[in-house]
C-alpha cells in the first residue's frame, strides 16, 4: 500500500497541505478545542466493525462480535457499537458497570476476567453476566456464589491456554506455560466435568492468544490446538458447546510499511476451522464469538498535540509537545510505534530528524524516535495516529497533568464526548487527616 493510500485507510488526507481527518481540518479542531486532545472518527468504528462482521457472516453465519471494552470505554463508542449490534467483552466489574450504564443488556456481555475475587463473581452473578473462568480453582467458588444468591447455574465457560501465543510485545502474548492466563490442556477435561457435576448446564469455551497480531498465520497453531481440545472435551464428556470464543488480537498497521491484517486469511485459518469441526465432529451447533478491541477502535482516533519547544542540543533535535506518556503510554511501555505527522505540511522543503518528546519528567517520555518530518516550529500542530485502542484507557494524570478531552467527529460535525479533567479532579478523592489540616 502506498503512503497516501495508507493514510486514506485511516481516513486521513492532506488538502492543500493541511491534514484532514474524517473530512475535517485538524488545525481548526485543535484551535477550537485546545491540545492535547483525542479526536475520534465515528464512521471508522462502524466501518471496522462491519468489515469484521461481513467476514464472519461470509464464513460462519452464527456469530457474534464482542468488542473488547478495555481498548476504549468511552460511552459514545459503546453506544455506536451497540447500534451496530455489537456484543461486549469485559475484563473487570468496572467495565461491566460502564456497559450496563450505557444500557447494554446483560446478555450482550461476557466477563473474561482473571484472578477473580468473590466480589467480582457476586457482581457478575447478580447482574446475570456470563463468566469465562480463568482457573480451575475458581469454579467451586463461583458455584457457591450462585447458590448463595439463589440463581440457577446455567452457562459456564473456561479460558483455554494453548501454550502458544503471539503479540506485538512480550507483555501482550497471553498463551504459554509461563503465562498467567487460562487453563492448560491437562486440566480442561476436569474443568468441564466438575462444572457439570456442580450443576452448570450450558457450556462455552474461550481462548485469546495475544494482542497486536498482524500476520494471520500466527493464529494457525493455537487454533489447531484449540479445535483439538474442543473435539476432545466433546468426545470424552459428551458436551455440546453453545459457543466457541476465539478471543481478539487482530492487529492494525501502525507503521506505513505495514499492511492491514489479511481478513481472508484469518477467515481461512481461524474461523473456517470451526465450521469444519461443527460439520464433521459432534461438538454441537455453537455460536462463533470473537473479541476484537484494537481492530475496531485503534484507527478511529488521533491525538492532536502542539509543539511548545524545539531544542537543538548540539547532538539531537527534540520537538517537545504537550502530550506525553500520561496521554499515550504505548510507546514508552511497549516501545510501540505510533506514526506522527504534521497538521500543516505546506513548508515541506527541509526535512529533519526529530525525537518527539512529551512534558513528563522522565527520559522515557518519548512518543517517537528519529522521526523524519518537515522542519518544525514552536506552535505547530502534530497528529499522533492510531490512538483509539489502549490510548485513553491507559492514560493517567501522572505529574498531575489532568487527562485530555475527547471529541467525536460524525458527518462533518464535532461533539465533545469527554470533558478534559481539571485541577479539581486531581484533588477529588484526596483526604487530609484532621491533625494535618
Ligand atoms: N479478549 C481478551 C481476553 C483480552 O485479554 C484482550 C486484550 C482482547 C480480547 C482484545 O485484544 P485486541 O483485539 O484489542 O488485541 N495494552 C496493550 C494491549 C493489551 C491487550 C490485553 N487484552 C496494547 O496497548 O497493545
């Protein structure tokens, strides 16, 4: 894909040197709302959701997409996806709470947590949320909570760890013997037989091998292992599955030299295998679930930021901006690449290499290293791309810098969907004991 098409894929283009996002002039947005700021493109969320849905429908009709809420919890985003018919994958009771507050019905939520407490289980059972267990030891505790609350035990699901994962960084690979997630193969039969003995009647199965997978073939081996264990459980225990959940993990092209993940290949390598085992095996007539976060939300957002300082220290050129790892932590935490571009490229003749750095008092506050950009000046605006997944949700008020606002773009109009935090928010929950007053 050439660079202009790569930008277009994200609904970005230069018109007379000015960067437009979702048909709007980014400099005008920055000047109207201030920086740093998250800008979200509603149509991109819908587009990515529909692309996936169409792919699923073409391979396996009985399917559901559960948006991984951890990637973006903004209520407007959840409403947009609700209106598309999405389901929702939550990793905590807080995420479930946000979904319920967004009027998402309980039967559209799956709770794929880990290291569950009894309070987590109580919250889930009281709200009738389907739980996807992460350890054999949790089963009896969950059953007890159903009994205590007096609700019937119907659905249960376990997360399988296929011992072979993938991801853009070691921290985002979620399968393997050394990894905390899921249940290894040798405990899977026990998990389902105990669940049945405890009175659960309907069964699902889940795996999530990691996050940020751009080569669909990375799914091949774990999917084969997954399909094999599903067949084995069905055969040994005579269990029929109500759903098979392949998790999320689909990556996006953060770098201009990266192509989007090949959805056809994903369909062949992952989704079609369920069809085969359903037709040829005896595992029931399950729904196919997937839980994508990044694929749906990442490319929907950019961060607009303003340069406040150009520093040439004699060795290196730094462009100091008003967004830091408090605003977007992925580059610092994972060495993740986020493409950074100028909002006005009319002054293109001279190009230099800059380290793009934030205002946080740590040397690791680098958003982009050695980026070749047109000559920059103090006051210029930059756009940091692909910030819609694990961007705002992982931001913090570190260095007592209030979190930024979020603006939604739809149909050429802007809507504020989150106020910027204020200094008062920094103090909101702090208490001073009387003796220190
Ligand atoms: N399902 C489960 C059980 C998960 O743990 C995750 C992500 C997903 C679905 C969604 O994965 P996605 O489709 O978004 O790749 N903070 C990291 C990513 C951590 C992902 C954790 N689990 C990052 O910024 O790259």
